């Protein structure tokens, strides 16, 4: 059996072959159909999306997708990619297809970041030289113990709902309906102050958090004296809230503790009783611990592959601000 490996032409090929592969692999085709157009075609840098496929006589037997994930590390832009949707058709398993896809991607892409809970895929990446990014375990904060206990006992409570806003002394937490030039100006002001951070702009933020086909996020600006000083993005699931993004000015000695306190107030008033937070940056994790968060053992198994002379730096999560993820491996 001859398997040919090639790049899938997102612009000109029929996506039905990828859809059929996903359905045969995972079965959740309706959910994938809602996501794939957003992920592969609506992405602000969709022209950079890469799908490497294993082709057998015109049938897609396996595929491995990577989305653009540029970083700013030590003041320099670094082109990187994030792994998503790795799959092999059941009829073609145990033929080394995923191993070959992983090797070819590692040989052709400059830097690859990946996370996911599949133990087999995790072991395979480590086998091919991927390094664990550390720290990368979840953080947790109990906002309302009594309310949490009531929920556990199934005592009726009002379902959480994000509030319209919050005022705390000189600060105002204001929901974002659309990211505009004000975000790009804020990003230009703060981004170079981080030792490392994933690059984003208004088009990315609108795509990632305001146009997802089935997830509802709440982006919030924190305003002080009429000026944007920080922001966060949250998602609710039952009585739990997930903080999926946060930005602040690293040169402000009161941060990020001040923003974390606002987040806790905002989410508690919205009716949530727990917060989960996935973050790597040392300064952020220390501030979270000072403000009531504890470390959990759970981890999304975050890994990186890159040049041998830079892999140590790229795996040093304590010096790169990774936080834009919500306990879901489909996108970082």
C-alpha cells in the first residue's frame, strides 16, 4: 500500500475529505462542521494554516493540522505554529501514518506548540523530540464555598450570568462588544515589556473570542481614569468560570494582582463559585497564589518542538505568557 504525503490545498481542494476523516475518527461531525470554517477559513491568517495529509489513492487516510501561532520572544518576532486536529482513519491505523506526519511536520515547520490529553499522541511527540513546557498545570480558586456546597447538594440556585459591568474604587470593568483600535494601541504599549508572549491584534481577538461558533466568551476591559489598563476574557460552564486570556502592563508594580482581584469580584458577582486558570508566566502564577489560587496537578500536557539551540528558551513557560486556552486542546 503506497501512502503519499502532501500539503492539503485549503484554497482549492474540497474540504469534504477532511470532514469525512474527522467523522470516521471521532464521530462528532456536526460539532466539527461548525468549528472548521471558523478555524480554517475565518482565521485572520488563514493563508498560513497548514494541513499535512496522508493520501491513499485519492482518499485521505490521515491528517495533521497546524495553525499560525506567532510569538514575541525577547523583543523579536518568532514564527510558530500550534498543532490541532491530528487524526488517522480507522482503516489505516497501525501503519505508522501519524508517526510520519509528526516527523514531516517537525522537519518543515520552524516551531510547533501542542497540547492535548491523548496519551498516545503525547508519548509520540516526546519520542520525536518535543519538550514539555513547564510550568503548565491548572490553577484554581474557590470563590464561594457555601454556594459551591449548595450546588453539590443540588439546592436550587440562580444560574450564573455575566454582569454588565463593575466599579471598584477608581477602576471600571467594562464588557467588550468589539475589539477596535484601542486594543491595538494597548498592545503596542505593553507587548514588548513581556519576556515572551503570543502575538495578537484586534482582528485576532474578534475572531478568537467574539465569533466562535458555539462557545460564548466575555471579554472585559479594565478602565482606570478613562484609560485602558488591563483586560481579561472569561468563559462560563455551569457554576465554574474559566479565565482564558489576560493582559496587563508588566511595568505596573500593582499588576497583575490588581487585575486578578477585579476578575474575582466580577466573576463572583456574576454568580460563579469557582475559577480555573491555565497560565505559565511566573509573575502571573505568583500573583495568583497571593490572591487565593492554588496549583492543581492537572495539566494539558503542553509541549514544544523547535531548533536545538532555542528549545530550552521555548520550553521555559515561566518566561513566556501563555494563557489563551480554556481547558480545550482544539485551540490554544
